[in-house]
């Protein structure tokens, strides 16, 4: 019996779709929120048979825990609004994770500049 062909990019496509929809929700529905309005979604990772999507965010405020808590509090409402806009049978669970890539890149750049100045 031949092996069933599965679309390996499906997780990525669904994660990207969820990221786009959630970013739109955050931009439109939370424009007046002083914390959530500053959040930018920078990536998404789908797993668990499309049941879970991890959304990576960046926020310029100093206390990232405050932003994470604000997003966690609103996750249920965001997921409900996402369910109204997504064209899938199931609405995936979403989790917000802080992405510190920008800070790491800045730190590496500072170290490289310091090394080049010392030469």
C-alpha cells in the first residue's frame, strides 16, 4: 500500500494565516490598549496536528512580563475573534512567546563594534 502523501507545508501555512489574523485583531481591536497596541507579531510556529500555534512577539516596553500577561489575559477573546475569521474546521489554540532575537542581534553588533575598535 503506498504511503499517503501529506502536505509538509500545511503547518507553516496555517501558522502564517493565524499570525496574520491575530496581528489584524491586535491592530484593530486593541489600538487603544497601552500595552497590547505596542506588540508586534514576528513569527509563528504550528504544531500538534494544527491544534496549536505559538505566536512569537516583540514589544518595545521594558517589562516584557507585563506584555506577556496582557496577551495571556486576552488570548481567549483573541481566539474567539480568530474563529470568526478563519476558514478552518478547528480553531487552533494559541500561545504567545516573547522573541528576543532583536536584542541578541543588537548585543552581537555591539560586541563586534567593540572588537573592531580595539584593533
